[in-house]
């Protein structure tokens, strides 16, 4: 009796060592024994009806899926009814099957017992990180107002700490005129705060995937935020990185992944606490000059529409925001530098002007022009973050026939003051 228990213990120990240490196939590629417990050479007895099972699986390392009938039944010696394909996920390539075959597509002959054949995939190094999004519905994103559930994965980042695997999130469309274009931009909202690719100064739930459909170089928005983040007078500007996007397994192209412009500890810190019952005398706020502005908390000053982009706790606070923007405009038109400095941060205004003029941005004074003020009596209005440069640098025939030479912002300022 003791000998029997001793033999069982030895066999169990050997089995555990085999599972945890794994083995190598003939190609020298490590495999997980759990994935090859039943391959072409390891078969179970047939069922009572005489039929046997052929099952195609993916190795535990993942990297792809089986397309076709992954489980089929038939009589020994018969050919399987349907072809199956080992389909690699973005950033991976098919390597081989557990029986040694290197053909992605296959049909087989049923053996004398149940058979499982495993597909193995290996990761390939891509030039850009790969952003994979799968919606809960399996369908494309059709609304820029309503979020749909999704999962997000990020691979080929070059650093294991940046890799993401099937994180819960929500996704919707974004943009004004660009939403009607073939390649669409998206806004992501993670369930938990994330910092993909280490962008920005800390984690946040909201991120933007900018399509840059109008800019075939894909570089104007990237270069503008790159430059803005290196200008001392600009307090905050979005950070971004190029990624390749797959939505529900379909390649959508190269996108700019960047920080959403919003209030937040690691975004635009307005220095305020939540105060639903009382509005401070000098609240903080974030505002956008936007010709597309509509809905609540929209106002106009000298024909320019603005919209509050931070949460507004009361109509008293909303009136304060409108009055402050008016004070800034009146101070600028007065030509009195001292008066301007009382309400406007000149460093951000100067660097912002240089940035807009350097890129000859056609959208300045039209939309996506942000400004913010932190809470407190000693705080003044800052221009920025600077955003939306896809039509800049001579990329729009409506401005000087697409010529990138000359100045533009100064002309607009001069025209608006007349």
C-alpha cells in the first residue's frame, strides 16, 4: 500500500514539473503543455456512435484565433467537413501547428480517436504601437454622442510596462466637420484611469484617437503639440504619440493618441474643489472659442461664440465666466499693457501667437481655441491648450490658396479689431 502511494506521489511530482517547466517542440519554440495535451499523437477512444472529434485550439500564449469550425465530428478516416484557418492578431504572425504543419489553412482526416491540434503565434515587432479596440456589439462606432462598451489592448510598445490587455472601456465618435469623413476620430473612456504609453504627467480615464484624415502627412497635429510642450509660456498642452488602430479586427490606419483637453489633476488643474452649494468669488474655468458651440453654457462676445468646457456649478459662475472673457477683450482693445496684464497671462499669449503663426493655422479664431483660468483672485486667463492643426501649414486652399508663406494670425487680429 505504501509503495502504491509512493509511486502515485512520484508520478504527480513529475507531472507538476512537466506542466510548470513546459517543453520545446522540434522548432525549439517553448510551448505550454496545457495547450498540447491532446494533439495528433494523443487521442481518446471514439464515442458510442463511432464518431470522433477534431478540435483546433490556440496556444495559451494567444496571438490569434481559429476561423472556421474549430470543433468538428466525423467517422475515423473521413475528411473534416470544413476548412479552418489560423488567423493572427495585429502585431503577431502565425508560426506553426502542434503537428508540425506551417500552413495557415487546413483540412484533416479524422483519426481513430478525439484529436486536438494547437495553433501557435509569435509576436512581430512593428514600427508603431498597436491599439486594438473591440466593441461589445462587434459593430462599428456610429455615434459621437453615445458611448458603447468596448475593450482595449495595446501591444508592440517596446516596453512591457506599457502593454495593455483587454481593458474595459467605452468609445464614441468625436469631431465636428471631421465626423462626416471616411476615417473617423474617437474618444475613449477607460473604466479605470490609465496612462497609455506613459503619455502626460499621470493617468486619466479620457483619451483621444485623432484620425488626421485631412492631413495626409499625419504630422501637423503631432508637430504642433510637440512644439507647444517645449514652449515655456504654455502651461499645459496635450501630449501625443502615433499608434496603429484596429477596430473589431479591422485596420483603421495610423492615429494620434493624445490627452483629452479637460479639467483634471493631470490635465488642466483649475485649482478648485467641488462646491455644489456655493460659488467662490473667483472660480476657475475652461472655455473654448468655437463656431460650432451649441447647447448649455454657450455665450457670444463681439460676435465670437464661446462655450464653457469645465463643469459650471451655478448660473452665477456662468455669468462670471462671460464677464471675465469680456474684460479680457476690452483690456486688449484698450492697448493698455498694464490693464491687459491684470487679466491675461502674456507669456501664454506670446507663445501661443508664435505657435499659431509658425504653423499658419487657419482655425485660429474659428474653433478649438482654448483658454483657462485657475481659481483665485490673483489668477489670470491663460491661452491654451493649443489644438487642431490638421489644416495648418498650407493644408487648406481657403487660406492664401494653400500657401504656407506669410502671416495669418496678425491679419485676423487686425481685422477683428476694426
